[in-house]
C-alpha cells in the first residue's frame, strides 16, 4: 500500500466534536485538511503538519481534503489515556482505547454476563446516508426512545468524520454511539459487533440499535467485492443474540449504475446469500411502481412489510436537516428515502409494542 505525503503549515483552524477542519499552506498552495485530535493531538495555527494527500491526488470522494498524519512536536491523544485495546493495529497510527468489554472498564461485569439482546430491535443498513433520515423519522414518531448508533469499520474509521452523527447527537436524537472493529471515537468502544450490540442493550440502555458503516462505502462492481456485505453479517449477529433484526433496503430510481436501480444488487446478495435466518424487511408501497420489483424480490426468504411512506417523505422535505445519498437529495432520488421511511415506520410499530 502506498500513500502520498507532504508537509504543510496550518493557517486556520475550525474545531468541531472529534475533528478539526484546517486551511494548510502546502508549498505555494492553500489546501483544506482534516485532523482527528484523538489520532494526532490538537492542531493550532502555525503548526507544521504531515499530511496524507493520497485521496485528493486520486480525486476520491472525500470532499477535497488532505488528512493530518502528525503534528510536529505534538503528542498523539490515542497513544495516551486508559485502555489496552489497540485500534488501527500494527499501523503507524495505532492507539489504545478503553473498550467496554475489558477488565478496566466500569462495564466489564455487565458485558461478562450479558448474552442476549432480549428482543432489542436492530436495524442494519449498508450506507451511512440512511442514518439521519431514519433517526429523525423515528424521533418524530417515538419521542423519548433511546436510539443507539453502532458504527462499523466498513468505511470511515473516525466517528468524528460524520457531521450528520455530530448533529444528531447535538439535538438529542441519538442517545449514544458505539464504535467497533477499527472504527473509533464513539461514546463507547467495542471489539466487535457482538459486544457492541450487547453494550447497546445493557450499557447504553437502548430501545433501538442502528448499525451502519461510517461515511463512504467500498464497491467494485462485483457481487462480493463490497463492504456492504457486512450488512448480512451484522443481521446474523442480531439473530444469534436474540434481537429483532430489521434489514434496511438500499433503493434507488436515479443511480447511474443499473445494478443499483430498484433494490440494489448488494441488498439482494445480502438477503439471499448471506443472512442465515429470516429477518424483517420493510419496503415502501411505492416500490411496486418499479418495473422489476417482483423479479428483484423473488425467492426472498424474509418477512416483507409494506409501508405507506408518502406522508413521512413529505415530513423529510420539511425537516431542518440536510439529507442526501451519493450526492443526491430527497427530490433527486426519492425512492431511496422512501426505503428509509419504510424502515422507520416499521421500527416505530415495534417500539410501540414494547
């Protein structure tokens, strides 16, 4: 693996929860850069910083950012503090966290004894852009319920990279966040999906767990070469731990790639070939207007729950949050958001029965 690096000098700093947005002088140019203080320590104006410039050089979908690898003369935060679980293991950026399971954790005894989700609804999707509309709609229908977001390491690793997550937390729509695998920066850290789910139920006292990767997704155009396959693995974990697994549908009427039109081929692969038992699969009634809907759902061994989502889609249009997926907004790809709304409506019925 190769990365491109350059040195720069920080000209301007804007600080947000768990991340800093910088303007950095790099040679004769001024560029934008992101710093995650848990990895690098805090950046200040005038600091000399080592930047990873690979993403911008390759014109990847990162919004045109360089990333700070280190601040000259500054101690890294993730290297200090409590905990013995290492994330980003065996890389130059590895650092320790206090995982919810380990003996030094105040929650160790709870996790040592926990072995069941006791029916906890677990919504699992494949794109981070599902988080904000799902959480917002559930909060409208079920105010006061504790929603816990579990972020995997299938895409962005720092939770601080998600501006949507920070805003949902700030507004009290998310009760807690848990990062597992090599993802980091949540209110709780966990080693894997199983302990993360158990922590959502027994430590964060969640009424609903939502499992999604961070911003970004890796896809190759092949059946199996995508991090979206993790959706099936996480649904299996919810099944095995006695939760109530609910699969989120990735739908689109506007994606330029035919394999993602209607019900994405990734979701079809997950539900037909990865998930090991029946799960709930909410879908919007308007999906039946898509020409291939019956073919795409054929032989699907799950409980399909049809939901009338028009009213909730209109709610999203009036929300004081920005919703988008793959750069497309509510009016650009309404079917995607109808799919999320279907899940929100079904989950609220589950929560109402508790």
